[in-house]
C-alpha cells in the first residue's frame, strides 16, 4: 500500500462506517479497527480518528483506548465519545447534559484563523447526537467552536495536533463535515489525496497477479454488483485463467439467467451457466420454514458449485465478492471480547472440502466504491445500478412452501413491478424493490365470476446499507397502474397490497 492511511478507532458508534466512507470520498484510504485492537503497524498510519459510541465516559462500561502510541505522536481527531473521552480523562469534565443535544445545530462561534475551520463560516449546520456534554475542557484545551446549546462543541489541545469535536462531521446533515475532515486530514495532517478508483484498479490487478500467478481461479457469479466487479477485476489480472460459474437456482427473476449470462459473455468473461433449477426445487419440496428453506438453497448451491468446480482441473483459488462491511470487526457495546466477523453469504460460503485458497479483491472497499470501481472498469451502468437481490432469491419471497407454479407467478408479478419502476423513472430512486407471494387466498370477482386467488405484497425501500430501511412513498398513480397490470395479466393473483413497514422492526425480506 503506497497510500497515506487513516486509522479509525471504533467505539461502537452507528456512524463509524460513515466516517470511513467520508474520508475515502476525499480520496484518502481509511481503515476501521476496534478501539481495543490497535494495529501493530501503527506507525504506518498518518492520522487517527476516534469514533463516537453508545457508551458514556462516565459509566462503568466506559471504553478505554490505549493512546500512548497515538496521542502527541500523530494528528488525532476525536469525534463525540472520543472528544468526551479526551476531556474526561485529561483534566476536563463531562456531565449529563441538561438540554436536548440531538439533531441539527448551528455553529455560533468559530475561533479566528483556525485551519481546522478554514472555509467554514459561523452558522454552519452540524449534527449532534449525544446525551453527555463537555462541561470543561481538558488540560491545555483551547475552545475553537460553539453552538447555541453546546458551549464546548470543538476544541484543540495546545502544543499537539489533537482536535476534538462534539458533533458528527461524517453525517450528511453536517453540511461542512467533509470540509472539516479535509481540513484536518489534508491541511493539518498533510495526507495525500491519491486513493482513487483508478489507482485501486491498477494496484489490485498487480496484487492479484503477484498472489495468484499462473494458477486457475474459480468464481461464482450471482448477477449482482459485487461478484461482477470482482470477476472483471480478476479477468483484467489473469484473463482466461478465471473460470466463472453462474448457477440458475430456479429462483431468479424472470429471464434473468439468460439475460445476465448474455451480458457476462459480452463482457468477455469465461463463464459457464449451469441451469440447476430442478435440483433446487426438488430440495425445497415440502419445506415451509424460512431457515430450512435458506439452508436447502445454500446447500444445493454448494453441491452444484462443487460439482462444476471439480470439472475444472488444477483450480487452486476460489474468488469471492466479499466487501469491506463484511470483514470489519464489530465492537460489542460492552467492549468485551465478543467481537465477531460477519461471513459473506452471497455465494453460500466456502465448502471446506474444496480446500481452495481464497482471493477477495474487493475486501478493502465499500459498496459505493465497488460501483465506482466498476464504472472505471467500463461495466454497464445499468448492471452497476441493479438493486440488491438476496442469494436465496425468490425462495425467501414466496412465503411457505415453494412450487414451480408459485415461482412462475411471482416472476411475472416482480417483472411488472420492476419494469414499471424503470418506466416511471423510479427504479434509481429506490434502493431495493420486489414482490412477495403470500400464503393467502382471498375472494374476488372478475367479470361475473367469483375468484379465490393469491395475494401479493409489493415492497420498495430506501436505504444505504440494508441495515435500516424506510418504505418508499411511491406515487398513487404508479401503484394503481401496477396493481391493475398485475391483476389483469398474472393468472392466479387477484389482490395486491403495498408494504408500509420500515426496518426496524420489519426486515426488508419477509422471510
Ligand atoms: P433483511 O431482510 O435482513 O435484508 O432486512 C437486508 C438485505 O440483505 C438481503 N438479504 C440477503 N442477501 N443472502 C443475501 O445475499 C441472504 O440470505 C439474504 N437475506 C437477506 C436483502 O435482500 C436486503 O438487501
């Protein structure tokens, strides 16, 4: 890694990943590590940021970072909990706040000639989210900004390159947040802004070539953005030694297998399409429990993939589209040792018996960066803009047991909904959309006939990472037209409902 790096120490804030993304939007590479696992090569980081936390510095569960190799040794920016930590344990005072300190606030005072606030004016909006407040600054603390309600909104430590802010520059509502991060990282800490999608592609291609050499690599394509970008990067690095397998599990969208396969072939990828629909449907017969269905689909995938991989000779590597959020170690609220690493679930996991070495070219980047890298690689914007689609596909959108007929019905409904979103210019405004086939029949009337047919639910959500989501306020006219089209065109459906639940508490998928 020839780039300047920023270390972000995570204290469990819901915004920590946002800090990393904002820093990277400045073309500066950043990594997140738990506050209690400071990397051993700390000297390779040029600046450090302390995140917020749900914990209080006054509580018994206060999180204590070991800052001896950091503070005074390198530029340090402490955000929210970080700012309170530096105050509380270095001669200042933190107390419960008496006024509401959540939401938008405006800077009412900025110290003159502060590089930290260069190009930012009084009145600038910042985002507050804390219940404690800094009553007095730590030893050598100098006040550099206030809001109307929060006197000690930002301070620096005299004689150090240490800055602390009570508000969250990473949150979109802090309108000059990115400028503040740039002032700190570029003007104060002197980092270079050279982490770009182009440099990522160039360096990753070299790294793959060095790692894999002339070995063969197998990769499971899913039709999604991550596996596609991973494949194109690998293909650029090792060409024909990349073997892609694209499995039709019979639970894809209407015509998706054929159209995506064609697209992959058009991109020059060496890809084998395997239609295993019947095998999957057979494994699902009679299963109603969502977890059992997921397991059956996952296991079938591994079997099919393994069969196909064994037909290739001398394959030594398995490539996966794992991305950075899948590998960031999470911090438990108590700071205890329960940190876990999430496993990637898009390709069903690695079967142990395959004994392949793993190559994950997207391990270091976020989803939005994957899209930018994909654009740099010349991948069709329509493919890059596709909504997320779960590995188990329509299998977790057909509630209860799955049959070929139910798959057909849902594929038709889903196609009308998704194509409608595209036609109405709504597709790109929605983060994810799909239809659910409910295990409910209801009475209707068509012509003079009584009907007793299926009910489908449409779902469209806005989100940034799928962890939380809001249902989308789609236009009534659109819903009216879509409902009409579905009921008129899809045999077996006589009722359409729209899901108006947000996550939490309702998940995006119904199963
Ligand atoms: P939920 O339903 O948990 O979904 O709110 C959050 C996001 O994850 C997707 N999802 C999955 N993706 N394999 C996947 O690859 C799965 O088993 C799976 N389950 C849910 C879901 O579509 C949404 O984007």
